């Protein structure tokens, strides 16, 4: 018999049995957007919804909720629900279902009531941790019993994480909010003597729990967070004054000048005095197009006008200006950056008072205009990632950061390709095609193809090898010549402009496309060019997580009538 008491059962008597998980995003079901999502009523399943992107409304039973990123909902069995997405911000969410069994001595029964009486919306801090569990659960079906067992353990961890935030008090998010207040307190009062004990007592959160929540929210331990903030403030004083180090140490909260020196060197690799002296130095470099340029050793106000704007972010450099759309690729970059137009606007550039301009252009007249404003370097933003990052590290005084990022990225890339070896054939080839401004191209050394063609990954197909040998970024083709460049797997970059998107749809309905071996075997993938066709460091890191999921999807994009791509349903031929 089902249990009827929703509130008095001790947690230790409940068993959580994972049923299924899926990621639902624009294109998961036809059409591309999901204006409404009606759930099949499952009388014995609890449903967990984790919203990761977009906005909309959730109607669960008699209640209505506004859905937005980082929201979490637990819907009890037998409750009908409907998700309605906003037309311009389609929802992406995880749906996870489970059964809950009550074990009372020798008897067991299904638990069909809400886990928390009167509450569908649950707190979750940080959301990224819950999302990582959801991603693992939504991966392809496990291949054996042991993998099924591990998946059950992952689900138990997710439920434990959520229950920890939602069962401790009438206000389950109070502890996380209190720690967030502590973070604000540190930012405002970093000059004062601050201890973890003081912060925990102020937040009224146990010491051990405070440190754990703090690290989940910031990625750092409380004292590390405090010291890094103090060092950043000290750098500002070192750049703007010649005051004694003991005075600067006192201003930012260090009572001991020796400890200030030690922490500064640990975090920056140089002493405060060396840092101050380096500000006065200048470096002479030869840029991409051969100019000999003298630049500041540690530039502070940097303008970067090029396709790989995201490279700066992983080096910890916040540029003050750039060019749209690069400065806001998929909304990933947080600091406010001035859009200087394309081509770069000299008047806007001068108004920012930069001390260094980096521009990915060979236009000499433009260069002459810019160098009159500030030291200017031309930069090959289409160069390989390793070459670019090392040069940027040298230009921006971030050599160590560049070397660290490159080593970490290569380790992650090798691990990803190693995991994919089970689903890739030896020496498997790939190609990337796109329309742009009504013209058809095969991609060479830039964008998505630069990430696919990896020593442990795909090989360039057919005549595409010639593009790489000649270091060509792309090559315009006639669609009739596409077969000479097509690989075992095909990637299509869907353009944003309507004309090129319609041309893409027409091509995909033609025999030139449908008779390609990769298309006939279903080994092709369509992705948005505005999200995938960049090769900056941020996009490349994102790619490492997205590519395995893309290759693992059974349903491919196919062109719909009118040119809009949609996903094939499992029962469609």
C-alpha cells in the first residue's frame, strides 16, 4: 500500500530509486523551440526539473512558477505539469524521475506524497553542482550492470545534495544566503582583521559547514579568497603610488609586511617590489605584420579587437574594448567591454585611453591611425591556440598563466579524445561546411575544424588536407564539389542570417547532400555557427564538454519545410 504520511517519516526509511534522466533543450523535440512541454502523468514517479537556460512558466497542479536558470522543482507523483517557454528564450532543462520506497521493518510501500509538504520549488546552491550530477545521469544508457549501479550512486549523491539544502530548516537556503552575505562583507571590509571563526559566527553557520558552502560558492577557501582580494587591491596601490610597502600592506589589511610579501609572491610569482618595478619597464616586440613595437611590460588598459577575444579571459585579463560579436560570444564574458565596432572606430578607441591595442588586422592605414592613440600590435587571431596563448602571455605579462592553461587544456583534450575512442573508428575523418553571405565554404584551420582536427581526434578528409597544408582558414566551394571534401562525419555550421540559413536547408534537401555516405549513415551534425565556430580559449574549453554529448545523440538535425532545422523523432524514418 502507498504511504500517506508526507511529513513524519524519517529520511533513513526512504529509498530513492533512479528511473530516467534526459536533457531537454531547443531541438530535442520538433520544432526547434519548445513552446510547451506536457508531461506524461506517472502515478508512481517523482519528477525533478533543473532549469539551466531560458525562461518560461511551470504549471504544476494548481500552482504556477516563473522558470529561470538555476531553478529547481520537485513534482510529486500523479501531479500533471506543463512547461511553457518564452518565445525568445527557450528553456533548456533536465528532467529526472525516480521512485521513492518507504521501508518500515519488514514492510515496504511506495511514497507518493511531496517530499517536503507544500513545496514544489526547491533551493539549490550552487546550481552548477546539481547540474554536473544531472549531466552524468542524462548521458547515454549504461552498458552493463556495474554502470547501472554507479548511476544509482550518482543519483543518491544528487538527492543528498538537494535534501541537505531543503530539509535543515524552514528556510533551507538561509545558510547559503548567509555565506553570500559574508562574501559581500569581505569585499567591503577586507582591510579589517577577519577570521573564518568570525565570519561563521556572523553568518550563524557552523564553522565546518561555512567553509564548505563558501568554497562551493566561490571556488576558494575563505582565507584564500580574502588574501587574493587584498593582493589585487595592493596591485592597484602599487600601480598608482610609490608609497612604502609597509603602508600599502596596512591599507589592504595585512598587519605584517613580511606576510604580505610572502602571500604576494605566492599568488603572482614576483615580490611586491619586483611587481612595482616591472610597471616602469617596457618590452620591445615584433608583431604579426613585422612592426617593431615598444609596449608596457604589464599593460593595464588593453583593447583586443579580434575573433579570439575569449583568450584573454582565461589569462585573467579584462580588456576594456573589443569588437562585436566577439566580446559577447554566447554571453560568456562578464566584465563590461566597450564595443568599438567593425572595423574599429578610432574616436571610440581614443576615448578609452588604452595603454595597449591588439588588433587582428593587416590594414596598414588602420594601423597608422591606431598607433597614434597607443602602442599597437597586429595579431594573428587565426594562429593555432598554443601559438596564440604563448604570445599573448608574453605580451600581457601572463606567461605562467598561459603555460598553465595550455597544459591543463591539452590534458583535458587528450582525456576527452581517449574517452571517445570507443565510438570512433581508427583514422576517422571529418569535415565542416557552412554557408556565409549566400556562399558555400569548407572550413580549414579556424573555428570548429581547428578543434576537431586533433592528433587524437579526427583526420581531415579528402582535399581538406590540402587546406591545412597551405594553412588556409577556409575555401569557397561549389556544392557540387562538396563530395571531394566530405569525411566520415560531417559538421554543418548553421548561419544566423536568413538567406544563408535558407540556402543550407535547400542543400540538405538536395541529392548532393542526401547521397553522401556520412549522411546516409546518419553521421552528421548541425550546430549553430554563432556558438560553435569560434576557436578562442573559452569556446575550446566548452567544446571539450559538448562534443561527446553531440556525438552521443541518436537524433540528428534534419532540414524541415521552410528551412528551419529540427530533430528527428525516434519513430520517424
